C-alpha cells in the first residue's frame, strides 16, 4: 500500500508541475475516462473473472481510492507528452507499455497486486489497447472542441 501511495503522490506532483500541453477540460475528461476505464476493467477482471487481486480478495477501499487518483494522473501524463506523428507515436506507445509493465511487476513484488489466473504479458496487451484508446479519446475531445468553436 505504501508503494502505491508514494507512486500516486509522485504522479500527482509530476502532473501538477509539468508544462501543460492539455487544456483543463482535456485533463478533466481524461481523468474521468481513466477512472471509469480502470474501475470497469478491474471490476470485471478482478471481481467477476477473479484473475487477480488488489490488496487481497474483494473490494478494498484503499484500492478504490488509489484507482480514482493514480490512473487519471498517468493518463494525463501519457497524453500531455504524446507525439502527434504516427511514427513517433509507435515508439512512444512501446516505451509507455514497457514502463507500465515494469511498474506492474513492481506492484507484484511489493504485494499490492496478486495474480490468480493472469500473466504479466496479458497486461502489455491491455496497456497497448489503453494507450491507443487514450489517443483516440484526445482526438475526439479536440475534434469536438473545434466543432463547438466553429458553431458558436
């Protein structure tokens, strides 16, 4: 628990002090998107399919609090520095996927996460899909923002 608390505080501090390339609305929507996506995925994979546990079996309020803060901060970090070109995005995607898998491996080592019927490499696929969805999410937000500006 201490490891994830420290990681969450660090992620929030990085988001707070980083040079912002996202608008406040984009950050707010991304935070909500990440919380909903993370909670939904963990509800299905952890509680329904019983593929892993976070802080033990069942719903742990500490895990819910951390899942309401940490993924949003990381999603904002990923989008804030995401390159626009497809070629650079590919390398960016691979880098964040490797970083995410390494971080998850650390959560296994400190006992925050326990696998039951899950493998670390399954997570790599989930991270790839998630980062691509984040890119689409930002594209959607920016496309709609332009439409609203032009319609006013």
